[in-house]
C-alpha cells in the first residue's frame, strides 16, 4: 500500500510540474494586433492576401527563434510564419493553392511543367539549403536557394 501511495504522489507531482512548465511556455506567446507586425510582413500579406485577410496573430518570444516570431492565421485558414523582421519563413496553405507570386519563379516554372494541374503548391518553407515545396498530391520537393530542383523529401 505504501508503494502505491508513493507512486501516486510521484505521478501527481510530475503532472503538476509538467503543467507548470507548460504555463511558462505559454507566457512566451501573446496575441498581438496587425499594427504590431513589422512593415515587411504587412506588405507581403496585403500584396498577396488583402489587408482584411488576417484572423489572428501570435507573437512568440523564444530563445530558439532569435527574437520575436509571428504566426499569422488568415481568415481562409492559410498560416504564415514571419521572422522578427517580417520576412516569411513558412507558408502553409492548409490544402489551398498559394498565390503564384509568392513562389520564386524558377520553382514555379519547374512545378508547373513537372506537375500540371490539378496539382498545385500548397506550402513553402525556407530551409537552410533553399526551399521545401509541399504539393497537393502529398509530395514534398526540395530546391536550392537559386530555385534548382534538388530532389524529393
């Protein structure tokens, strides 16, 4: 019986510590208004999605992100991650076609030629090697910084 009581105490203590740690992580996130986005991010959003497209913005202050990182959710479900300067780092279309103008032209040309409609680009990530492109057929393509195809992910 003592072993069972000790085990229960350890589990409860561990759960409390886990929830406390989660609360500290949550404190690093805050919802902000559109006006608080860096101008570069606002310009990109307004150019490609319209000024009234934003549903919510979360700012994360985290040592891993080297400053503020903004997560922008649009009314249509598209999610855009911006760095502290407002440059996009990741755009997730959530099964929707991304605007062609966001995609570097050599990458767009390659995808259109190799994967014709109805396949489309639904996500793009900036990576250390260049770009990762997510296609609507569940393929992920890798491109270098110049837009040359590297391979499948």
